[in-house]
C-alpha cells in the first residue's frame, strides 16, 4: 500500500496541480526571458506528480519508485551538467528514447499483470496498451538511431535500398495483424512481444534512410511519439496526470515538427522520404568540373576596422559558434563595438544550431540582452541598410542558393538575407560544407570576406584589434 491512507480525491487534486504546472511551464518556455522559470515550474509539477504517486493506494511498493527516481535523477543530473550545448540534440534524442521505452515497458507490465491475474482486459485498455507499446517502441529505436547519426557512430548519410518502403509496409502490416489477433482472439503475451520486436525494427527502418541534416526534425517528431505513447499508457493505468502530460508533449512535439519543416520550406513527407543531407563536413572548395573557386580572405585588423567604423553590424551566430564555445567572446566584441557607437544586432534563424532556440540559449548564457536578438522575419529587412554582416559558423541558413538555384536541395528554404548587407565577413574554420552537405554560394561573392580560424580565437583577436582602434 501507499505510505498513508490518503483519499483518492487528494491524489487527483495533486495531479491537477501538477498538470497546471506543466501548462504554465510550457507557456513560459515561449520566451527566453521566462524559459528558466518555466523549466523550474514544470520540474515542480513533476515532483508533485511523483509524490502523489507515492501516496497512491494503487502503489504496492513505493520504494521501487523512490529507488528508481534516485538512480534516474542522479544520472540525469550528471548528464545535464556534463553535456555540451552542441550535443543537446543528442541528449534530447536520448531522453525521447528513454521516455518511449518507459511507456512501452509500463504498458507491457500492466498487460502481463492483468493477463496473469485473470482479471480480463477491457477493449479500451487493450487498444491503449497496443498503441502505447507500438508507438513507444518506435520512438525508442528510432531515437537511438537519430542519436547515433548525430553523434557519429551511425552513418549520417541516408541508408537506402531497393524495396525499402515495401519492407517497411510489410513490418507495419504484421504489427496490425498482431493487433487484430489480440483484440479479436486472445490477449497473448507472446503476440505482444512479437509486436514489440517488429515495432523496434520499424523504428530503425524508418530513421536509417533519413539523412543527418534532417535528424533534428526527426527527433522532434519522435518526441511527439513519446508523448503519445505516454498518454496511451496513462489510459492503461487510468492515470490523469500521465494522460495530460503525454498529450502536452505529443501536441508540442507535433507543432515543433511543423515549425521546423516550415523553416526549411519542406514537407514532413519530404523529410521522412527525401534522403536529404549527410550531416555536413564534406570539403566543397571546388566548383563545376573540379576547378578551384577563389575566395577573398580578410585579416583580423581589417575585419576589426570594417566593424569599428560601421553604423550597424548584424551578427549571425551558428553551429560553428556553439562548437567553439565562442558566445562570451562574441558578446565582448559586440559590447566593444557598441562602446564605439556601432549599433549591434543578432539575427537568429529558426533552425540555426540544428535545434530551435539553440542560439538563443547560447547567447543568453553570455548575457546578451534579449532586445538585441531578432528572429529571421524581423531582421531580414535590416540587412540592406547594414554595413557589416558577421557570420559565425552559420552555413546553410545564409546560402543564397536557397533563393536562386532551383536544383539545390535547400531551394525555397527561408534564409537570412546576409548577402544584401554592404559587406559580409564569414568566420569559420575551413571551406567545409554545412549540415546539408552543399557549398555556400555566399562565400564566392565579391562583397564577402573569409576570416578563417577557430571562432572563439578569432573573436578574441577581433576584440583586441577593436580596442586598439
């Protein structure tokens, strides 16, 4: 039994309070200024839900929950403090997978308890179990593959083969046949186990053909899958807070997936079946026919002078800034320029840094004022009257080919109009491609100057050079 003989109404009241905390926390995540408190509020809601579950009379041995929460909390604490911001998509994928796996195991456990106890399974519980198990399994295996593609232990290139859609359809068909058997004939644990294996295979089969460039979108989609699996598990357990929280995750994950697809001007179908992107890293310094295309390099002193004597500078942060951990040096440069009377703004593309909000979080860590951060739609009109656009590791989101080259895989993707500024300075290590695996036409334009080197080191040198002017 639970710790205390608490009436069910108080348990449900606690669950309601937890759900309200989740809703308010999610609302506050919509702004960088309130995101931290929103996250904390949601954590309080989760703590309330866990404690309410401990006192629930349905829990036979609460110590299992306490021990599990202690172990999981410790692991989560260590991971959260040790992960680099550049690896945040991988951590999200890992958490998605664990959530889907937890939902699958919980639904399976309740199914086995009801079958072995001879209590019988009502149709609503059986259907919820099937959906929770299948969706949770797909989320688990798919998230592991997404993690591998981003981390590099699974090939980031699309893995395709002839007839793969037929194979996927066959696996899905077998899962449906198993579900029909469970509903129409017998709630057999062996059949459910077979469905779990098939769903795990389906998750792998669906994600492997997707290129590394699209993994953030896939992770967002799998996040919604995890939420749905948790919600169906809530129906299995008759747990209201699990239903509400799962539905919130499912809805928010779906909306985020749609927003990310829109930001790249691609449909979700194209993401899932387009086999686009390698994850970047390919050398692209040669043009058609293999001939080398010249670029214009700039020294630190000349770049510093261009910005110090400008009226307006727009800084465009990207994944390269995150890799180099250059946000503090960049903010110091921005402060130095502002002291010289230069108006400094930051342009944030919706998917810069691989995940929405990635750049906002990095810049918030460096205490960049929120009023200096501008979304793409707000800042694009500013570039034609900007003296210098400083690009720090942002590649695909600044590529003019998205506007002009109908054969480019990123054609039609909304980009930051950096090429409309009077001068463009690109700070990056080399001429390697971005996540989409294609060269950036911006680098070869006459107004563009390349400042090669580590972003943090170059930003620090720029700070020193601006001070001397």
